């Protein structure tokens, strides 16, 4: 007998999805990201997407931060995954298998002047534009080199670090290495030079197919979600969301919870039946 569709049931599905993961090592953390496709790097957040803290095998908050903070940089610089403020400006992991799809949805074409389009549309600050142009012209640069170039004496560098975060979250810059272990000074390079194979793969994916792949994996993770939550999380143009939804007619079904419309994933429907 199929259980009635309620948010309590959805929460049970989400918890059960996570309980199979108990993480104590970097390798286990990578396996978790690869399984989900994408998640938040620390705490859970918008869109009911889980974070790494949800599955760490410790109750110590200090240990959670210690593990997660170390792993995020090592996994990113070792090119095991991508780390950046991708979803709702919150630190996010993206598995390599989903990186071409996210890049295809980013508005970038993999061309050296991608950043100019983002700047003209007001999605990048002037400082972010200048930082990108410097890295593009000079090749891989350390955080310290960039700070000396763009942060004046007495400035705490908040705008500079925000610019780096914006460039990273828009798949324009990437952490290509760590200057010295434990120094928190990284080598930055343009995304297309750091992961050229991802850019090439993204060229072969339409935005509709990319959106469908990401939406399918997201719904599989959360089970059921209201359409407005999807819109707020990904900020895709309506056309991409509509095309993705149409191509997933056999995977995502319409339902209702508390008299409100929701989309439910086939995996969740099988689980509840």
C-alpha cells in the first residue's frame, strides 16, 4: 500500500538517503559528493540540499569544521571535484561527472572573453573583471600576488575575496593548487585552462540536457520539492527549466502536499510504494 504523500514522509526519505553515508576520511567525502552529484560543502542549506556536515561521523563541531575545511581545499586542488559558491552563494561541491552540465548552464562558452559578458550584464564587479584579466594575462597566480596587486595597504580585502568567490562560483577561476600546505594561499588559474576537458565536454551538451541532468539528480536527492524552490535554487531562465521538466516526464511526476503542487522523483515514488 502506498503511503500518503506528506512532508514528514519526504523528510524520512531524505534522512534514509543520507544514513548510508558515515564519513571520516577525505576519500569517503569524495564518494559522497560523487554519489549525490552536488551538495553543500559544510552545512545543509537552500533547496533542502544536504551538506557534508549531515554525514560526518562525529558529534564534535570543531572536528567537523577541521575535517571539512581541510578536505575542501585538498579535493579541489587535486581536481577530484569543483568547489565554489555555486548555489545561492553558498560553498558547494560539484562532482566531476556533473561539472560539464553546470558549466553549460553557467552562461559561459569557454571563450577567453566569457567574463566580459558577465560584467556587461552586471553579474561581475569591476574588481572581479580586473582580477580575471590579470590571471588571464599572467597565468596561474597565488592569492598573495593577487592581493598585492588589488588590495591596498590597510584594506582588509573583503571586496577582493568576494571577487575571487564570484569568479570561482561562475566557473571563471579555479583553485589550481596550494602554495604551501596550511598557508591558505592558493594558486588561481582560469577555469578553461584548469579543466579544458570539462569545457570541451560542455560544448557537446545543450542547456536543456544539462538542466535535465541536474534537475533529475536534485529531485532524486530531495525526493519531492515545490517548483518555486527549484527556481530559487538554480536561477535558470524559465525556458531551460521548462525544457528540462518536459524531458523528464517519465522521471518526475506532479503531486500535492498540503494542497500545494510539488514535483516528485520516480525514485522517491518507488521508495514509498
